[in-house]
C-alpha cells in the first residue's frame, strides 16, 4: 500500500506546487486535502499531478470521481470515500465547489478517521473557517490556500517552471515576459509553452525570443516606459507611451504598471534610509536580484516625498482614464508631472 503523508501543510504555509508534486511522485498521498484560494491554476496543477501519480490509467473509470458540489451531498461523499478501490491501491475523489455541497457537516466525522485507501480532495471558491465543517478541516491541518502570487513570486514561478521543463531563460527575458503577460499564471504557462516550442531546444530563451513569440518589443513595453520615466528621459517616455496607446495597449493597465514600479522604488528608498543590507533589498522591493542595480540607480532620481507625490499623479491619471479622458493626453501630462516634479496643465502637455 502507498505510504501516506503524515505531515500535512498548515493553512498559512506557502502553496508549494513543487512539494506536492514531489510527494506524489514518491507515492506519498494524504487521505484529505482542502484547497481554496484565488490562484486556481496552482490548484489545478496539483490536482492533475495527484491524478497522474495516484490513479492507474487503466482503472481510472472505477477509481476516480470528479464531482461538482451541487451534484452530491455530504452523506454520498462519505459513502464514496469509504468505498475500497477497484483492483488498485488507491481511489481519488475530487469535489469541486465544495461550498455548494448540502449537508456537508457530516464530513467532520469522516475527517477524524478517513479511509487509508482514498484521497479525498475538496476544492472551494470560498470558505468560512468559523463554521462547520471548515473549522474542523483547519483544526486538523488539511487546509491549503493558493493565494495570488506577488510580483517577485510570479517571476520566481516563471523561472521554476522553465527549470522544471529542463530549459533556461535569461533574466531580462523573464522580466519582459512578466511585464507583457502580467501575473496570470494560466496565461504565462501558455506563453511559456509557445516559447519552448519556438526556441531551439538547446538554447537559452532570450529577450529576442520573447519579442518574437509573445509579440512584444522590449523597447515599447509598459516595463520599459517605467524605466525611461524613472531615468527622467521625457522624450523617450512620451514616444513609448504614444506607441503603446496606438498599438491598443490599455492605458489603465499602463498606469498600474507605473504604480507598481514606483512602489518598488519607494521600498528601495525606504530600505536604504533604514540602512538595510543590500542583499535584502531585492526581496524588500519584490524584484529579481538581477534588476536591483537598475532600481537602485533609478531610486536616486527621486526623494521619498517625490515618489509620494508621484502616487498622487498616478491616482489622478487612473481616475481621469476611467472617466473616459483622452489616454494619450492624460499619459503625456502624467509623464511630464512625474519627471518635472510639478503640476502640468493640459495645454503644456499638448504643446
């Protein structure tokens, strides 16, 4: 019989896909998992790995049940989970949208003495851990939350995924991919798959590969716009912003990228003022160490009070854009205000 996992992750631990996959590959399966959180792609990857390693493909029809919560009640779940697998060591039961399961409180008794030959996976879009049966799940430590990744965590996720697929990617290419695609892991996974198919199997994936396959030019991306503004290159900044708008880039999204960029600069300035060691700065700023030198140089161009005022300009730009203002004019005005450090009137930015 496969070895069971005795040490289960606690609620606030990082949702570590690699750890789950590694334990499944060693045929170490817990009898119960309760997954919830907004990053559903991570949950789907873990569940797919569990099925791959725990269920014999030839007997999948008999030993795998995947059911939505509105199609089953708590008593039926207990009945299924208590049944023995058919000509196999283990059966897997997956309950999606568990919050929709009626009479789910009966699961409290089952989780105290679960079947050793069943792995029951409960997935919820929402959960109130003050109430039954969720409070019982949390008490015995079967709860795993897949929270959205932070900026630096997403970049690390890209690097880890590339490494797991036995390929390599240069850091600027990783940053460019993230800058263009954003934090959606599902979309990033799709773009990574395209890159791996298009790039030479033995070559490191480069910025040019990302530009060619993903369809973005590093010179004219929101990420590069943030860099040029932070370097106070006003003519180049306005050129990039104009190109982005005319190519169909969402102006509200551009402002969001700029806000995130200046938040990093603010964190770098604050950490420097606190005399924090340089080897901590990348983590504090939430960026890859490869890009720290650039952030340090850019941070010197602004005082803390300057950056705080920049947040005001960006918030005003966001509001104006959402009020159906001219995106080109609003971005040009905002860029001029950030770089000059003063309010700019519409007629000045249009000049």
